[in-house]
């Protein structure tokens, strides 16, 4: 494969590739993709069709994936939200039929089997999940999996006014490598989820985010010149400034999303990942 193509976001294998890549890479076969949406509350994406594979990322309910192959219970394709490529369990997907009208605007919302707060809960939908409300009864809306509180939904074109506040909602959420849900997420998913809620597109991994988000800020400003929303990057890690001192990040040291002084994080991370590599400022985000 041409080295200019990132395998994380290029739907291509030696034996099969997306038709739009024909003439750009080598593959035995090129195919057109089919548009599916995630019908599960969360769908895990892995790098190979094997349950023992490490988690690469997750797709949330209602998100779309372009599928190029279905085989042995697995679907291989490319997520629409960020272009990530991998395998998901085919049972978590359904053919795209209609556009969702709402998104989950709370950190998570319970899915009840009936429109009643005393009804059994079948699961939870997470921030940025996309749903179609089929009926309304009282304070509840009927979605594909059950009934959810309407106060946790917003019209799909409604965006959060403060992406940093969205990120703050994940405080104490467990750290999970490759996770994107409120039940567990990693450092770059924290940034991505918050920006998506605010209507801004965002790549999946921290190195991708470092390359395209915002404008560079001089490292000399780390002592007193950082602003709320500045992104601080190390090799393989990213976090969000809450002010000029306090730092929010999902990390494997605490195994959680935490707030701590940036100076403390720098001192600790220096020992394993090296120095801060860059700072990016998201003007107008």
C-alpha cells in the first residue's frame, strides 16, 4: 500500500478495497460499500475478525458505517463519523433506512421497556448516540430499543454551546483503551466526543487530532499562558485545559477521567512518554 495512506482510515486490504481507491492502491478486488447503521447501543470495532482482538474504537447507536464485506458474522468497513476502518460484529448493524431525528445530549440515558420510570431498564444510550423517536408518551420517546426520557434528547442539528463543559461531564468515567462511551473511553475519545457534541468534526486518535485541530501555541506558554479548551499533546496522549492550571484527561495511570494540575501530569507523564510535544488552541470551537 502507498505509504501516504493511513491504514487506520483507508478501507483497503491486499485482497479487498473500496472502489473509490481503484487506481490509487493495489488490491485483488474493489467493491462498492453499503451503508449500515449501528442498532446496538455500542458496537466494538477491532482490527481483525477475532473476539480476542484489542479494542480499536467504538461506534455508538445510530452512527453509520460503510460496509465492504460481511463474512463469518463480521462486517468490515469504515465508520462515517471519523473514517476509522475495522471489523464489527455484523449482528450490531442494520441497513440504513431513515435518518435519525435526535441525538442524546446527556452523558447517558436509560432505555426503559415501557414509558414508565419504574419499568425495567434494558440498557443505556450514550452522549452523541443518534435515534429516531417513533412515538411520544408523557415525558418519554419511543426509540428502537425502548423508551427514553425526552429531556435527554435534542434535535439532531442542535449542538452544545460549550464543548469543554461536555468533556467535563465525563469526569470519573473509567479509562478504556479504544472506548468511546460514558462507560469507558480513552484520552482522544474524550476530546472527540466533546467536539462532536458541539458540532465540530474530530479525528479519532490523538496524533490525528494534533495534526489538524486548532492552531499551535508556543510551549513557552505552559506556565501562565494557557486558556480553557487548549489541547496539550504528548506522544500517544492528549488532554484538555480547564483553565491555565487545571487539566482534564482520561488516562491509564488513574484508570479514569480526572482533573489534576497540568504540572503534576507533566511530571508523571515525562517518565513514560516524554515531554509535551505540542499545544493546540481551538479558536471558535
